[in-house]
C-alpha cells in the first residue's frame, strides 16, 4: 500500500501455492484442439497480484480452482473470488483485475462472469452488479489511473 495508508487486513493468512500443471502431449501439440478447462483458467488468474499485499490472489486464497467453472462447448467462464475480509474495499478492483486478465487472455467467443463468493462480502450484490455490467467495466477501463492499478495487479512481480 502506498503513502503509509493503513492496511485493511494487515496480517492476512497466507496459503501454499499449488504446483505447476503438467501439460499432456496433446496439450503441447498445436495441431490438437484441446478444450479450455478449469485448471487452465485458474492458472491464468492465480498469479494476479493483490492490490494491498505483495502476494498473489492464490496465496491469499482469494481465488481457488474449485471456484472456477468453464464450459468450452458453451463458451462460458465463471469465477467466484473470496475477499480476505467481508468489508474489503478492494473487492471491485480485484474482480476487475480477474475480468481484465480473462478478457485479454481468452478468445472473444467466451462470456466471462466474475463474482464474489456468495456470503463472503458485505457489499456482494453491489460489487457483482458492477462487475457484470459491460458498460461500467468499459468505463472503468477508460480511467487511466484505474487502468494503471489494474495493470500493476496483472504485472509480474520482480
């Protein structure tokens, strides 16, 4: 957190990262069309940086593979995320970062739904409404400061 601002969750629980996924011969073969699955989506979002802590969303247990649903046939992806505290003011930013990562990574045919795990946040409905509204998401990404913060969340830590 910048400027000496007090952290909302100064001592979050840190979880162990899952191992790297072993690719099959078919997945490595560019001639073979393999469907996008839950683990592939989880691998895309698990390394997103938390906006408050020098940790990934996976390390904070904000994203878990069991909360990712994919239907390659229906071209849908659904991701539930769980903020570390029920009144987390960063919930919308975290959800926006997940959504942007998926929008940038997946073919355009996919409909992406990112929402808070039911019962995990005090403003769950308001955050979900913002994340589900294409116009609000597009407007948010036109804000250069907000886009810079999202890009920081999506950048690789050095």
